[in-house]
C-alpha cells in the first residue's frame, strides 16, 4: 500500500502523518473509526521498534474490514514517546508502520491514515502548547485527520486502551470511545468511563470483536 505524507508545512517537527493513496476527502463528510496503535491494532510490548516483536492484535483486521465495508474511514493515531526518549528513531517507526500495513493489507484490511507524534513532557524540551495539542490527550492528531479527510467527528469513534485515548476523542468532538483493558492498569479504564455523558458515550470492551459487532449489527456510524 503506497502512502505519502502531507506537506511539511502542515505539521510541526516531531509529528508525522501518512495518508493512503486514494484516501482523498469526500465531498460529503463521512465518519471514521480512530484506533490507537499499541495495545489496540498491535499487541502492547512496550516501545515497539523491532519487527520480530510485532504481533497484530486478535480481531484488528476483522474490525478494520467491517469499518471499510461500512463506508467509514480508518485512522490510526499513536503517541510514540520512544522517539524523544531516544529509544528508537523515525526510521524504526516507519519500518514498523510499513509491516503493520503489509500484514493488515494481506487480510484485506485498509487503513486510510496513520498519524504519530514523538513527544513526551519529560523528554521533549522545551515543552509547549504545540506538544500538548498533538500528543494525546490533546486532539491534534484526530483534528488533522478530520480536516485532511473531511471527516464527521460527531459520527466518529475512538478505540483505545489508555485514558488519554478517550480524552483525545472527547476533545476532538467525537461521538464516543471504546475502552479496552490496558496492561497499564485499570485506572485508565476508570478514568475513561468517567468521561461518559449524554453527549459522549464510553463503552468498556473485552475485545475488538465487540466493536466489530457494533459496526455490523447497529448503526454505529449513522447517516453515512
């Protein structure tokens, strides 16, 4: 799957965005499923940068295929603080990203965009508002995809395993979030669930299959 980054003028240093060739904005705004990467699309191993440690999460290809079939965009948004921690490079990230796309593509699962930042408040110096905006729980990565792909945030959802995923979804104006169990502890689930309101749904899930069923069996993305 070929992809290309947007103009460098669109993004600050430390943020990368790649869009699938042909993933042009539609004339009418469409919904999207935003996915965290580590712990959602791939199994969490901690600062993943070696292809031999990469494992696609059970259920991820099927969920992405179901979302493709529903006519919604699929966007991966990921914090990659290992870059500013100097644990790996953007080249390492690109190698993992390419392998993820290849493995998903082999199962007919199409990702429209991937957006990442390398920031962390303890390792990115000097820290400022730009970093707060682009690193989840900031909404920057989601809003960039919404703008570039003409997405409808009020009909879009986030799947994550950290509280910051749900917080970013709320800040970007999404309809809601699905919260997976996190290896980082149950406090992430509890903090995410506490964000729920009449305007922002939060669902606790045990597997990606639960989201897939909601995509297939109920109008998760209304008025596509």
